[in-house]
C-alpha cells in the first residue's frame, strides 16, 4: 500500500472508531473512507500534471519527524517571487503535513513573529545570487527554521529545496544545507510555433500559442513556470528558434507581456527567439545587414520599446545561416557581426544574446570524402573567438552533429577562450524515441559534462565541459545550460509518464553537474511515484538502463541513430543518411562502415580537439568502441576492444537491446498495485509498444547489414525467423501485397494492404503441434487513419483493436510498424487464424507478418 493509501486507511479506521459521531464527523469519515478504498485498490488516477510537485499527504507515522517544523511562516520583505515562495511553502506543508501555516510579515507584525517559532524566509545579500541556505537558528528562546537566499530567487529555491526534502522524508533535525548553482544560465528553450504547433514536440500542442497569438488561457504557463522554478530554471525562450518575425512586432508585445508577468512571479525570465532578418521583414528596412547603422538603430529602438514594458526580459536566441534560415552571410558578415548588433541593443537593459553554433551547410557534396558536417560549428565559431560582445553566449549543441543516440562532445567547447558559452541539451526526444520510447538522458549528459577537454594551457589540468560552460576555465562572466524542453498541453507535459525525468535531470545537472544520474533518477522517482522501495528501485533501474538499451537497438558504435534523417527522425532508415547534403553520413558499404574523421586520412575533424583528446580519437587503438564508427571507417570484420567483430557487435547489440526492453515490460508489470492504475496502465502500454518497436528496429538493422556485408550472424539469429509467417504468404481476401521502401523496414520487404472499404482478411491454418502459443501480429499504425482489426480463431473472435496511436507515420513502414501480442492461446493443428482489417481514411489496415511462438 502506498503512503496515501496508508494515510487514508488509518484515518478511516480512526474516524469510525470514534463511536457515535456528529454529522460533520460522519461526513468526513465517509469521504475519507471513500478515498481510502480507492487508494487501497490502487485506482486513484494521477495524470502527471503536478510532475514532481505532488505534495501528497505523508504517512502520519513518518510525518512525525516533522512535528517540530514551525507552524508560522514569516516573510522578510515583499516581491512577487517572495510571495510565490510563501504561498508554495504553505501549499506544500498543507499538502504533505496537513497543516495550515499562519503567515506573518516581519514588517507588519514583528512582535508576533518574534515570539512564535517560525519558518523565516529572508534574503541575505552576503550569499551568492540565487544560492540558498536552510538551517535552524536560535534567536532568544525561539527556534526558527531560516530559509535564506542570496536574492528572492534563492529564497524561492530554498522553499522548493525544503519541500523536496519533506516529500522524500529527509530528516530536518540537523539541517544545514547551503547550495549554489553551478552556472548563472539555466534556461530552457521551447520550440513552439505561433500557430500552436511545436517543432519536435511530442506532448501535445503549445501551452503558449494558438492561431498566431498567445493563448487566452495561460494557466498551464503558470504551472510550467512553477515546475521550472522548482528545479532552479531561471529563463525560458518560448518560441521556435526557427523564429516567426511577428514575435517582435509592436502588436505582439502586449501578448508577450502577459507571459512575462506570469513568469516573473516564479523568477523565470522570459526570452524570445528572433529572426535576424526582422529589420527587413517586419521593420520595413531595405536591409538587415548587421553593419548598417539603420539596422543597428532598428534593433535598439525595438528593444527599448520591449524593455520599457518587460524590464526583466532575459534576452533572445538566434538561429541564423542554418537549415535555410537567413543570416549575416547574406551580406558576407560574420555571426559575431549579427550577434553584436543585437547584443548592443540589449546591453543597456541587461539582456543576453544566445547565438546558436548550429550553423552548417545542408547542401554538402557527399561525394567529397573530405566534407564533414561535424566540422561546421568549430570552423564557423573558433576563428571568431574574442570578437563577441560580453553579453553574447554561444549556444553549442552537446555533440557536433545533432542530438544523436551517441556523439562525441563538440570540440567547440574547448575552441572558445574569450567567448561565453552554453551547452544545449535536448530534453525532447527527437532522435531518441520521441517519448514513445523510454530513454532517460541523464547518463548521456553526465558523460558529456564530465568529459575532459584538456583545454587549459596546462593540459594536465582537468577541464571538463561542465567547467567550460560555467565559465570557470577561462573566467567568463556568464554561461551555462540550455535545455530544449518542448512541453505541450498533454496533461503530463511530455506524453510519456517517465519522460519528465529528463526535464528534471537537465535542471538538476545544470544546478549541480556533480550530482549523479542515480541520485537524480532516485529523487525524481520518489517525488513522482512515492517512496515505496520497490517502485523506486524498479523505475530508477529501468531509467538508468534505458539510454544504453536504446543505443543498442538503434545505432551503436557511434553510427548515430540510423534513423530516417530526412523524414521523421523516428524509425530505422539506414540509407536516408547517405547520398544527400545533410551530412549525417555513416558511409556503410559492402566492405565496411564508419566516417573517417582522422587528420591523417579522413576529414580532419579530429584535429579540432585539443591534442590530448585528438590523440585518443586519431588512433583506432585508443578510440573507445562506442565511438569507433564516428571517427573511423573499418571493415565489418574489424575486431573491437571487446574482441567482437563490428558486424557481430551490430547483431548482438540489437538482439540484446530488444531483449532488454522486453525485460522492462516484465519489471514494470511487477509494479502493479504499487503505482496508481492510470500511470501503471499508460506506462505498460508504452513499454509493450516499445518492446515491439525495438524488434522492428532490430530486424531492420540486422537484415540490412546481413545483406550488405554478406557475413552471417555467429548466433544464427539475423535473417532467421522460424515462427514467422509473412502476411503475403497467408490466404488473402481483398488484401494485396505491396513493396515497402526501404526494403528492410518490413519483413521480407513486403506488407499487405487493404483498399476495400468493407475490409479484407488474411488467414492461416495452424500446422504445428497442439499447445500454448503467443500470437504476434505486426500491423501498421499510421496517423492518417484509424483502421480496425479483429482476430478470429476458428471462427471465434479473440481480439480486436483500433490502430489509433499517434505515431509519426503516414505510410507503411517502420515508423508505423506495431506489434500486438495475444498471449496464452491454445492451438491445435488445423485451427484457423483469421485477421480482419478495415481501412480508414489513408490508412490501409496493413499487415506485415504474424508470429506463433510456443509458450509454457
Ligand atoms: C528547430 C534539428 C531539428 C530541427 C531543429 C534544428 C535546430 O535539425 O531536426 O527541427 O530546428 O535541429 O536545432 O535548429
């Protein structure tokens, strides 16, 4: 029984044990017992909206350790942020301890405040900005719990820190906690379009915009800002970096003000992404040349007007000369010219310019073996080091390509000494399963942040990425962390109930990059699912394994994700990376695979790292296996440090990865009754889908490389599917075989599709031995239709479903491929399995295969 269940059950028992009751008490007893009953049978619905700020009632016996927590809160000072701090404290204490705090303001009622023990919220300018301290203090006979901040934000962060401890039942008896954020910039970017869609967003439509305007109802924005503040995030750029210039028009300003007003109360600074061609596109100038005085004046005037209304605007984010966006190259000007003209307009107001280093040519000639997209950020920005104004920050994606399942660290982190920098990490899972797959990214980020770039003049000194971005190595005034969040209107923000762990982890690492993924995952799970040790261990273990598992069944050894890079970025599509200008090449051919990026024989990318790092990657002998194919082209028979050949590693890792996800399903099932039914069922359905999709990935990659290399799998698995019956070989009525492109994205390269509105059938007469079997049906679930399926066994319906998942697929292929398992079927020879599919709209109720696997 979880904590809430216990609390309500005990309370119910207590109330009915009171003998004859007064009516009010009776009503209370009925209500409490009603809740007790639904908690006990585990059906209290949780939709994830509260994230990690659930503040559920603590088990009364556990809550006893907080008996000495004062029942009065005294706030020294007044501001929107301090008011939020006080209200949040009251909300949390009421929720968890069932106690209503009395509020006193030091100025208004100093006599009362000085007599009762109190929780005191106060600013102490001797502390560093945004830092916090929580400790008991004895003033006379009074013992107070003081939450002190270096500024108002620090106080708010202190309140959240205290509530976090209470929610996780940490003792406060001897609390003396001082925390200081690792870096001043801890921002999120949301890639929301003004029309309400979100680029690479998988949790529903925008919480900020709709129909080219800010939404009338911003209650979700308030909830989001509160969640952000609770983990120390202090800035948020709310619109897509592929920016609509309208965001900076005078007409739009009143709408931005509404968002800024909400953010302000939570200490989150509003920021916007701007289009560098705005002076021309919305300003009526004939140019946007950053060195043209009229352009400089335009930016100044525009921001003077914006800051007059939003004095705490954090600044702007700029994506230019990238993926078709206009930029300073139009006038043969540099990114420094473009950044500085905006920076000068923001400077008097304290605003920052985040200029993204994601500048590259997506029309590279793939035939030239020296071309390499990975080199672009360093090539573009390293020569400009020292030319950027002090309020410019270069925002650098963690790897040199684009948030792949694994990449080396971007060499640009050590390529800037006289320029501020921030690391850009992607919380939204664009290339890592789009929140249909569970992939906890903290272990990946931690490796990146801890990676020693050997950037100091004394190359023996440790200069990890976390110190470079915090400005500690080269004594930069500002720098830090930017996470691409892309939360949406889905109740739980990011669609998958386990995905919010990534937002939490991003912020925790930004606050303290020395914390470990284990600590973060444990803390998040305790806050989000409660403190039942089975739940905490299981979810934490699953989260911590999930990234490497995903890497295993997608693109191991540094091949990047092997996904459909010109389309959805979701399912497998190995050749989509090749023979085009996007430059996400892996160069797989009949003999070998990998990009030669060495200085000696390759593109020279390795030379962008400092010598001690370059030395590791230049040599095959010292390059770690997990990045081998990012840096070297080798034959499939090349032997890894693990003693496996590359090809055998590809087979093994994909089979292991798929098996690991199947284990996730079993692990999750063990939590039934320990987790509320709503989230239990939601996660279970998603993990079952993921387990099926991991098999789709496994088969596509293994079949492809089996054919390409001609080298069989030592373990005889790749290309052999003994229990599989291709749909095209079944007895078909109405269904027609179709070729699938690329061929490896369907079993045997074919599927069957139904074009008859009344539906089609595919039948198979079972010829195996009598026994128990699991029947798997692979069908294609596109988003442009909701086909219906029914499965009949010897004339009797055994299963039916509607293909209505929101997968990123509009045609038959691996993005749509979904496995449905019907377990525990007793089959006898001669039994007929018939699948009926009824197409809908543009979705043809397509089938790939069935599998009949013996089951004990
Ligand atoms: C916002 C990748 C994504 C784009 C994104 C871009 C960027 O290319 O696929 O959707 O655009 O990165 O970071 O600017």
